[in-house]
C-alpha cells in the first residue's frame, strides 16, 4: 500500500510554516541528493520516452495521464530544480518575476496575516490546485478535458467542443473554462472566479506583499498546454486581474508523466475541525483577519 503522507495533517501548530515552506517529499529529497550542492543529478532514462505521443480520435494530442509537477508556493518565484512534488524528476516552473501591483493591489496584498480558507476545508481554487503538493490526473476526450486534483479530490472540466465562453459565468472556486486548438497546442480560457481565491500559498512574514497573493472576480486565466513527447507536458499559464495587477502574471512549466500504478489517491479534509473552529490552535494561519 502506498501512502502520500506529507502535508496530510493540515491543522498542525505550524500550519503556516507548513504552507510557506512545505517539506519536500522524502522520495524527492532522496532524488535531489547524491552529490555536492548544485551538482547535476543523474536521471535514469525512461523507456517510455521513445513512445509516440498518443492522440485522440480527432488527431489531437491526448494529455491523459497522472502528471507530477513542481511545488509553486509563490508565483513570483521560479522553481527550476527539477524535483516534482511526488518524487519524479524533470519538473520546473519559471516565473515572469515580481508581481506588477496596481496601487489597489499593493494595498490588498500589504498584509502579513491572511486567514487560509483551506484550513476549514474550502476548495483550494484552480491556480493553487496546480501549485500544491499533490499530483493531478487528466482524462481527455475530443469534447472535454477533465482535471482530477488529488488535493481535496477537486475536479475541473474544460470544454473543447466548440462552445463559447458564457457571457456571465457563475462565480466559482475553479472557474468556467473553454478550450480551442492552435495546431497541437490546447489554449484554455477561464473566467467566472469569485473574489475569495488566492493565486498561491506561501507566507513570508518578512515581506507582507509576498505570497499568498490576492485575486478578485475580474481574474482571467489563459493556459497553453502541449505534449512535446510521451513523458512531458509543456504548460504556460497567464493570469490577468486588472483590479490588482497592471499586467499579466505568467509561469512556464514542465510536468512529468508518472509511472504506471502511480495514481491519484483519496484525500480527506476534516470538516468542522474543532482545533480550528474553537481556536485551540494559536498559529497565524488559523487566525481570522
């Protein structure tokens, strides 16, 4: 039996430290060792690398699979070390850099204490679901792409059947998404987010404007997804929220296909946790503003 134990106890006394400096999974820690600091890691060849990219009935690339990814606690910072959250190797996330705040965005993000809504089992939201500590599965057909997030067992459907974006989508945690193909690249447009979401997770008490970063219901997300070979996905996300940021926030990432038998797992978040609701924990991550 395989168990992913890291960060499963969300309601620890060090909940914020756990979110901002989440421990690298033991498998990944071992993978990153084996030489002096900064030394290149020898990665065993994956025999699947030579396989052809699978395709759907309409000829487009099939992104189906369980994908490992980088941990991205702060979208203003890059994660180029190659270590993936579930122990694979070859992931990366390259950021466009410091976030371009509007005056309102600077004020909204100028707070060191932010109550993390996930502490009471609310959904992580779309961007944080791709930034977190757990792998994700994609299930695809010509008409839709389903994303199954191990974190909180959340899911998202991206429609690729030609329908337009609704003019006034209902605000949700995961947003409403439609996709179209540009060659072999899937372009996904997402809107309809409510104003309770964060972009990311980390907390840096030395800089109150560091992650987690705030969003509003004006947020729009554009993603480009392609499969250059059998074992990797190229993924670029562009986030725009003119209420808080003067320009787009982008991350360019590489995901790694996990091995057969490595599946997404059941996830449980305990609702009505009295340690939180009755104030037994005194950590800043469980204090309301």
